[in-house]
C-alpha cells in the first residue's frame, strides 16, 4: 500500500513538471513494474525510422524547436543500439547535443536494448501513457534502421515517418522490410544535396502503382536550411490516420507481444532442447509455451 502511495505521489510530481521523478518512473516501467496510470487512446505519438546517417536526429531536433515555438511539449524516446564497450545508449547522447532542450518543453529519454532480449515493446505503451498523462503533447519514438525490429517498435506510434537521404538505395531496403506499408510520410532529408529531387520523384512514381500506398505523403526537408520543416509539422499535426495502415500496426503490436511472451518464457530453453531431440513436435512445443 505504501509503495502504491509513493508511486502516486511520484506520478503527481512528474505531472507537475518534476523531470527527475519522470525519469525515475520511466526506469520503474523499464524494470518491469506497472504504474497506476490509466491507458490513454488520445496520445499523439510519432514513430521515426530510417537508416543511419540520413540526419534523423538533426531533423527531429529542428522539428522539436518548431513544436516548442508553437507551444507544444515534446518527449522523445530514443531506442538505441547499446554500446559494446560501455553498454550505454549512443543515440540519445547525440540527440541531447542536437535538439533544443530548453529544460521545460523538451524531455529526451534514451532506451538501450541490451538488457531486453525480448525487446522493449512491453514497456513502450506504459511509457507513452505516462508521458501523455504528464502533459507531453508530442511524443516521438526514434529507432535506428528500418528492419523488422524497428518496424515492431514504431508500430506503437499512431503516425509513422520514414526518413532517408538522397540516395534511394535504403528506401528499397525499407520496401523489402515492409516499413513502407506502415509509413504515413516519407521524408527525403538533406534536400540541399544533389539527387534529392530525383529520389523524391522516383518514390512518388513507385507509390502511384500501389493500391495500398498511394496516399503516402512524400516530401523533402533540409535540417541545415530549415527548408520544409513547417510544412512537415503541418502534415504531421493534421494527418488523417489510414484505417488499413493502422490495422497493420495493431497486428505488429500483437506479434510483438507474442514474441516477448515467447522469449521471456522461463521454460523456453528446455522446450527447445526437447524439440531438438525429437521428444516433442512443434505443435506440442507451442502448447507448452
């Protein structure tokens, strides 16, 4: 009872702007504990993904500045690959250097994946609910890459932005991975560099031949010149969520939950050995999970 009371006090402090308590509560969620915060369907959540080196963090920093000017409070959950030497998270540190963290309107939390073999997915919804409850009006989830694990993470957002540079090769990989089917907006960043127009036009043409993806917005931005940033913010703020695309995201969330349940099962190693030896078949293994 005392623990619940303390948590409620901590939540109240976080809601009234105490960033230290907010960080502590996010750590509690990451440790696997539940908080007495009701789930909300009203959270505004943007998933940002794309290959390394295309300027995602810099672009997000410029977008944050624009949102803050408009009176929004922006929270970023940066999902980082863990440093093999320190075990720490790398992307969040870069975000802190590039974003306009003015202390009151911006909160950045870096989440390392090293301690979560089943993935970070079980913690994302509670973290989003907490941030929304505490008054953060724009919540961003950023990942590195656009592979299957990144798809599962950004699927927890209700709008998804895929970022790439002028070289369209990475977009082709994203198409193979399936992220295109979930994305609402494709942004060619670094539009000040050569070939940006060609890359954007090529993507638009390829989307025209798709019955499912022909409503995806394709646009160009330059974080250095601030080109296209206001337009991008407007597009994101006024986005009409595609129902079919949203259903695919719900499917990915369900698969994520199943993956975590499978990988965190204490009997998994024993079941795998029995399956390998032939003592049980695949159907029996599934029943034992």
